[in-house]
C-alpha cells in the first residue's frame, strides 16, 4: 500500500513538473517563399503547417515580405500578422480566417507584433515618410486596428528591436528618421512602454566596460527574443571583444550578461526564426548561396548560465519628445521679440484711436452742402451703382477713400461721408441713400446698399 502511494506521488510530481516546464512562448517569423529551403513540414511543434504557409504565399506572391505567427497556449489561439500591411489572420482547423476587414498597406514595415491580456497589438514601424513608435490595438468588433494615444511618445523613432516584459515593452537602440524635417539621428539607449498606463519613459544601457551603442550603430546588430531573455547579436571590430558581441538581457530584471564562448554568426539571413520557450532555431543560409545549409538551435538558458554580468538597464524619468524640448529655446528667442513688437504696435494703435476720438464735432449740415456742390462726382458714381450691394473695399473705392492707409482715419472718413450723404438725401426724398446690411455668411462684415428713388 505504501509502495503504491509512493508510486502515485512520484507520477503526480513528475506530471506537475512537466506541466510547469511547458513553454508559454511560441513565435515564428518566416520570409515569404524562402522558408521552403529548410524543407520542414511544420513549425511550432506541428501547429503551423507548410500548407498554411503556402496559402499565405499564394495570397502575397506579388508582395514578397514575411509573416509573424504567435501561438498562445493559454487559449490555444494562433494568429498571423503580415509584414508591411495591416492584414491579421486566425488559423482555425488548419485554415486561414482573415480578421482585418480592410485593404491598407505600408506604415507597418518592421512593426513588433505581440499579445497582452488577450488583446493583440502592433508597435512601431516604418512608413513612406517617417519612422514611428505608434501603438495600435486590434479591434475585433470592427475588424480594424485602433490607434492608441500614448504619453511621452518619442517622435520619428524606430527601434532596432523590441521585447516584451510582464509590465510592458522595451525598445532597443534604434534611430530617428523623418525626411520631411529632415531628421536622421541615432538612439543610444532605448524606451520602455507601459502598455497599461499608456506611457513611455527612457532607459539607459548601463555598461562600463565598453561603449555598446557606438559599436552597435557602427556595425550590423540584431535583437532576438525568447520567453525569458532578449539576445543582442552585434558585429564587432574590437579585438578584445571578438568578432561578435552577444549580450543577454534578463527581461524581468533588466540585468545584462555577456557571453564569451563559441558563437553562432549566421542567424542574420535566416529564412525563418522559430522560438519555443528559451530555445530558438534558425537556418544557416545565405541568400544566393550554393551551400545546402543546415538548421541550428540556440538555448538561451544554457548561454545565460555560461555568461557573466556586465551591466543593468536603468529606467529614467519620463520626458517630452526631442522636438518639443529642442523647440523651446527657439520659441524663447522668437517669442520675446515678437511680444515686444506686438506691444509697440498696439500702443501706436491706441494712440491713433485716442487721437481720432478727440477730433472736433462734424458739422453735418455744412458737409452735406459741400458734398452736393463740390463732390457731385461721388453722387454720380453712387447713381451708377444704384440697387447694388457693395462690400467695404468696393464702397471705399467708389467714395475715393481707398488710398487712406490708416484704418481708423479711413473708418472715420467713411462714417462721416455716409452720415452726410444720408442726411442730405433723406431730407429731400424721405429715405436714406446708403443702407448697411449684415453679411449673412459672416456677421462681422457688412454690405453697403445704394438706393435712389425710382432709379433717379
């Protein structure tokens, strides 16, 4: 009886241990058609068949590109995101089911595709005009991607790579590109995106032994992600570091380790990258090579155990994007002189206004007699426009005051003429000659309507 109980306990223990050891991270990135050189019938432990990949290739044969496939073991869902497009699929019973319902392309070349809390996102990418770090969430109800507003977003930023932690997304090195400005700059560290809080903050790659950013930006560099780690693979011209620098990042702690053992160096051009847990497989294959190539596997649990700690990622306080920061001093230099000039101009206008208000009273009766005797030409011009509605500019030309450059002087002269003309004409005919009418499209402006009795 005791033996049976012990045997049962051992079976239960090992079954639970095996279950706990099952990986939760399944990712596959394949290049259109090129994946065929591996001659594999399936990927991700049989979950992605070559028939599915052939279906994708037949759809996108005119747009040679690639696909990211993400399997979630918690709900057993398998999703596909197509590079440089917004196309998004589910794989159900060995068939592709398109979830994105529109036909947009571009903007998402190099986007990072990931899942969090049963929602799917794409982060960053390249478009025709700029690079960006936009966050978009898939809207299953409407079959579209929804842009998410995020605080402190770095503008025109495209990371070298990204990886996911339990708290959010870490973007690694990268550059700022915007041909409109133009802008081409390098990012020496990176940024952390808190997906829940929708907020960015910078971090520092703290390594004292060497300037990693300078080496990475001067040479070919890539970032690979597994369940618990990210692996930075960088070519090097520094003899003491070797031909390649492998830096392992513990995703949850941010600790940095360097691996100085024998390294694989052919993953850059692999037609596929398959990640299950902390192991990733790739194909040693160079484009247009005559060699047959072979599949290789890297176990980052093993690599981490043989590496030494060299640094730490350190989160910094959030800050506004670089454009805003760099624009502020420029605004100070331009803004203060502009305010001084505006104040000077307003002071002159107030002086002119006060001067106009202090003018002596107008003798309307005398002015009206002068208009009939000395300005008969104005009345004749008004008669030619009988029944018309004139805007202010047209009316000033007709009165001959359009050459007065001072706005207040022109307004006062116009008002005096209208009052004099209307007073004189109304005494003789019983109604005013000139009527102000509000512009129905913009109440701030008026028309001037001219009305002679019976057109005489």
